[in-house]
C-alpha cells in the first residue's frame, strides 16, 4: 500500500541518493569516499527509522478504528 507518507519517504530517499552520487563523483580520496558512504548510510537509517515509526502510528490508528 503506497500512502502519501510513503511517497514522501521515497522522494526523500531519491533526493538523498542524488546528492550522494554527485558527491561520490567529486570525491578525490578513498577516505573522502568512505566518509561520504558512512554519512549517507547514517542518513538512510534515520529516514527508514522515521518512516517505519510513521507507518506504525498509522497502523495503530487503523487498529483503534476497528475495535
């Protein structure tokens, strides 16, 4: 099920990947590339955590309506 929340999440992830790939192309050192990767990974994990928290809140609201 794709909700407006999911669409927002996917747009944010897409924007994150765009900036990440641009930065990777401009990186000049191996350490610079690794730093970009770790920063991107941390951002991705935060986005996913927020997305799943929002989805769980929506599920709980639906469950309350059924009771």
